[in-house]
C-alpha cells in the first residue's frame, strides 16, 4: 500500500478512470461502548454527541466530492455502516439522508443501514423509513445475557425481542439480523433458542458468523487471562455453526455466501457487489473504496485514515487523509478470486472474462480438478459447493499458489470451520 505523507489528500492515479456506476459505503465511527471481540474502527460516543453535526456535514461534503471526482451517475446500492449508525438518532439520520437526497444522481435501489437494538427506537426507525432507507441490518448476536456479558457486547439482550418487533413493524420483509456462534457460555440449546426467537420475527436475511479472536482485541487478552474467558472447544464451536446453518436452511433460508443466508429474492445487493468486486466508493474514517477498470483488469483503492480527530479537525475544504493503492491485473485477479469464491455461485464468469480475458476455470485448472475430485466443488460450475465453503481458507491457499502467490495472512475470507 502506498502511504501518502501526512497532510496529503486523496490523489487519483495516473490514467485515472471514472466510475459512472458505483455503490457507496459510509462509515459512522461511533459506538455506545466497545465489544471485546470487535476490530472495526469506532470510538465511544453518547446519543446527541456534540461531534455528530460536524461529522455529518463533513461526511456529506466528502460524498459530494467523490461523486464528482469519479463522475458517478448511477448508485446501485448504498450502505451506512459502522460503528453504530443508529447512535446518530432520528435527527442525525434525518440530516444525513436529506443531505444525501440532494447529492445523489438517483436514489439507490437498496439503502441498508446498520442499527443496534438500544438505539433503534420508533422515532429512529420512522426517520429511516421516511428518509428512504430500504433495509435495516440489526446487530442481534445473541439473546443470551451470560454470553453477552462475557464478551462485553454493548446493549442488553432483554431489549432485543421488543426492538426486533419494532424493526419488523417498520421494515417488514426488509431486515437482516446478525448472529454469532462460538461465544463463551453458548451451547446448542442456547443457539437454538436464539435462532427460534429471531425467526419468530421473520427476518428476510440472516448473517451467521463464527466468532474469531482477532489479534489486538480485548478478547484476545481475555482468553489468555487468569482465569480466562473460556470459548467452546474447536469441535464444539464448529458443530454450533453447522447447527445454525442447518436450522436456518430448514427454515427456508438459502446460504448464498460463506456466512450469509437469505429468503428468496432477499440477498444483499450491496454486499454481493463487494463479493463480485464491482465499483464502490466510500467516505468516513476507516472507509475503503475500490474502483475497477474492467477494460484493463486494473483497479484503484483508497482508504480514509482511521483517525476521527484528524477527520474532524481538517481546515477549510481539505479532503480527508487517505492511503491509496493501485491494483495491477495479477493483484486484482487474486482479489476477485478471494471475494468471488466466498459465494455459492463462485466468481462471476462474465465479469471475470471481461476483466482478465479468461474464465476462472482456465486460470485454476489444477485447483479445480483437485477440489472437484474431493467432492467439494460443483461438477459443472467454478464454485465451491455447500461442504466446500466450510474449507474456504485451504481452498484459497491452493488458488493463490496456482496463481503464483501466497494467501495474505489475514485474508478476511475464512470459512466458518477454518483454523
Ligand atoms: S457495536 Fe459493533 S462496531 Fe461497535 S464495538 Fe460492538 S461489534 Fe464493534
């Protein structure tokens, strides 16, 4: 990654290419607390925090700037994530959505917003619905107070049923919920009760994540403390995720990505674009954007520095500090595989051929025949099957080796049962 010297704003690469069609990600870096397992960029804040108005103003200004620089004319999807966007409250989200309405060339087909139960109250949800949000993603994780306390998950499990009912009332058939398996204190009974309580509210989409202990998080320290926070043994954690998968599938949800399940027609448009590596722009501290030129198989990435103080303290009309990276064709091909093989359909063939002049099967003959022989790939499709997705990481190691490189240490592409 090419780091710009401090004080250097976003600069575009030589031979800059416009992105007439691009999704948009906005990062809201505020949370009511800090969950022990989390490694997203967020800082503690309270409802009505005095930093919110100036943050929203700068976020809108940056959005206007990038839409203009990249000559965006179509925005298929917009995702407001974090952090905890619902902490902005009804008035904050109204201001943000009103500002966006005056900036965007058209309203996106999907506008998702992440919310946490403690701040997703009726005025907030009404402001979202009236302001054009089409989909809420609610951080449930678990109803079980014991597990929540052991990982210091923000909010209270007791509030969840009521808030899920509210979300369902405002966004019927248009909300997603996150669950985590492998939490301390979780067993099969706890997980099944969590899923049962959630499915009673009929979410259109469920993300089922296996807990991973990320380096540098408080959870990493807590599992080494004396006495330690005890996570389920590896086999138990694996069987919890599998139980979750099977229960969701039995209830009619289809797994379409390594951790994501949806009712028919309810897949996430925005995340699917990430997995296909289709253009997205981004604004807000720690937000990262990728713009691709399909004609040359190259890309450009910028990441806004994760520094809220510097973000808010900019002078005049200065853009935020960013780190940038040019993606050459081999790098972009590896990333297209890294993201595409997360999905049950595999990388998009048409897009792959347009970008690289060959289809993924031609690029990976050894890997495909080896994994097909093991019964972990579809016979007629360059994609892992349902069982193969459980071993995404070793599969990607083979992919990277065949493409002439090693898998990045932290690939963010782990299968649920990968080590
Ligand atoms: S609420 Fe979400 S973003 Fe905030 S600290 Fe917890 S896991 Fe991280």
